[in-house]
C-alpha cells in the first residue's frame, strides 16, 4: 500500500520518515562527501534502503523525488543491496561514479 500510494511526503506515524526526507538525507550525505579531500577514503555503514537512496541520487540526479519513489521498489528488487555489500562512490570532475562489488563501473553521470 505504501508503494502504491507513492506519496513521497507521507509519514507512517510518529518517529517515521518520509521518502522525501530519506532522499534529502542521501543528497546531503553526497554533498558532505564532495567536500572531503580528493584523496580521502571514507567508509559509510548504513542500511540497504539508504544505500538505494544514494544509488538513485547518483544514477538519476535529474529525477524528481516523486519519480524516484515511483521507481524505487522495482529498482530495489532488480538491483538489491545485499548484506555486507560494498558500493564505492568516486567524485571525479564534478560528477559521481558508482562502482559495484568487484569494481565494475555501474554509471558515470
């Protein structure tokens, strides 16, 4: 029902977070990482849905929050984040590149 409603501002009770808020946190995280020195190596440990939010922010930077929510479930099922999976982000020439396990390049924006 949550995904069918597809309301990015919906909050499912006290202490819950809207999809829009999760996406804002992902974008703030990426902005903070951009400020790190070019040779910095940072490890970020978080839950799978937040990693998916980071992925979507990198892969679809021009998509609206509503568009990201509309595609999130299918995206998560098609490309799940596995337990202990390593995702690597690199900031190069003003754009993020996303690398999956084994170092294969997933996308350069």
